[in-house]
C-alpha cells in the first residue's frame, strides 16, 4: 500500500479547503464584503468632532451688546442658534426634547454689567452625553471669550458658569445602559423568531403550515405571540439590572417605559420573522440576523456615537434602525423624565415599523405559496 507523501497530502488538503470556500458562496460573499462595509460605515459613524451644535440663547435685556453677541454666535459654523428666548424657564423644554443641546443665558442688563465690571453668564447643556456636552460648552465659551476680546473688554470681564442637566454626576452608565438595552433586546428577540421560522423550513413543517387553513399573516402572528411574552420578560429583567446594579434612574413613567419595551421587542420579533422568511435555513438566518442588526445598531442608532455628528447623508439610514427610536424613548423617560406628549413621534414610528414588518413577512410567505 502506497502512503502519500506528507507534502503532497498537505497540498491536497489545502486545495480541498480552497474549493470548499469557493463553493460556499454565501460565506465567501460575507467574508469579502463585510470588512469593506464595516470600515466604510464605522469610518463615517465614529466621529469625535462636533458640528453645528444646537444653541438656544436667553437674552432678557436685548441691549446692543447682547444682540451683537447673538449675531456673533449665529455666524459661527460650529454653532446653530435655534432660537433667542426671553426667559430661562423656556430652556429646559428645549433641552428635554433635544431641540437644543446647549443654552447660553445672558443676565439682565448685560451691557451695563460689562461696562461697570463683570457680567456673569450661564451655560447649560444636556449632560446625557458628557463628552458631547463638554465639547459644546467649550465651543460656546471660546466664541464668547473671543467676542469679549474683540470688544476690548478682555476675558475677565465675563464670568461663565456651567451646569449640565439630566446627568449631573456625568456617569457614563446613564448614556450607555439605555443603548445597551436596545442593542441586547433587538439581537435576542430577532434571533428567537428567525431561528424558529427557519427551523420550520428545515424540518419541512413549514410546507404543512402553508397548505393549512391558516393564512400567512396568521402564521406570522402565531409565531410572534408566544415569543412576545418571553422577549418582554427579558426586557423587564434587563431594565431591573440597569436600575438596581448600575443605578440608572427612571425619572419618567415606568408604565410608559414598559410599553416602549413591549413595542420595541415586537418590532424586533417581526424583524427576525421577516429575515427568516427570506433565507433557506437556520444557519443563514442566524448569520443574517447577527450581521444585519449588530453593525447598524452599534454604528447608526446613537448608542455610542451621536447621530448629530454623522454626515448628513448617513442620517436617513439611522432613521430606519429601530434601535434609534427606542434609545430616544428610553433616554427620554429614564434620564429626562419626559412623557408621551413629547415621545408620540417615536412611539408612532415604532408602531408603524412593527405593522410594516409583519405584513412584509406575511407577503414573503404568500409568495412562497404561489
């Protein structure tokens, strides 16, 4: 019996593995395309620079000096003045809703205070994202100091106090935990239904369901409902960990937050059903779900990197990521204490996503029967 030469056996083994990779088209496409997509997407999404900071100015005096300072602030490309208000009480609603990221409060008699001594101004910012807030405050501070120097008053003539709202301790957990909830829930929930429906295809029971009296939409809803309770339980336990272990506050309505979790996991389950209805087996369903949801949720949802820092052309892609809307709701309720009156848009978008995904999955199954 002839024993193959070790070098020849090794060459044959390498050739066999190469052919196996080339035959597995799906894995080959992922291995080639995925690095390109990740570098491109994260290259645009991961940005520490801050552009067009939304600024609201409180100018109660409306004198010549304060008006000139507001004009100077408006002409700065790093800042975008969203409004000039008369009362400091008008600032908090703008910071809560995200319409403004930072506020500059000028005192009454601003011009007189400059000419007779020192004018004390206040810079308030949304401190949920502490790094973004600190950068925004620095932008405002530099512009005000530069303006004062141009007017001949000098830097000591303006004393600037700062105050970060909603996250005074600057705890990073307050920023990341709500986003982590969104990230974990969408992956786990989508995987539940994606694997479940793909398993029906592999075992052949899907064909039996398709010829049964059940309509495709009934099959889809029937698949989602049992997992909805389990996914909601996962959301409640994750929220309990965030509150008890990491001390993330819940300043708003707990019932509203639980309703948001229920709606979000419904969207995630429907997304998993849609993915599995388009792929042939469990392996592909799992890979597609993980890769299709992991990267957009990390890069585009605002979980880690502020959406406002991304290029304008990338923002519409962030809007179609379900986690983007849930993170806005979770941070709004948990950290800012806002209610349904200000969050109706986010709830509406999530509800529309759930309906659209369920009907899309139903349509995909209908196409299989025709």
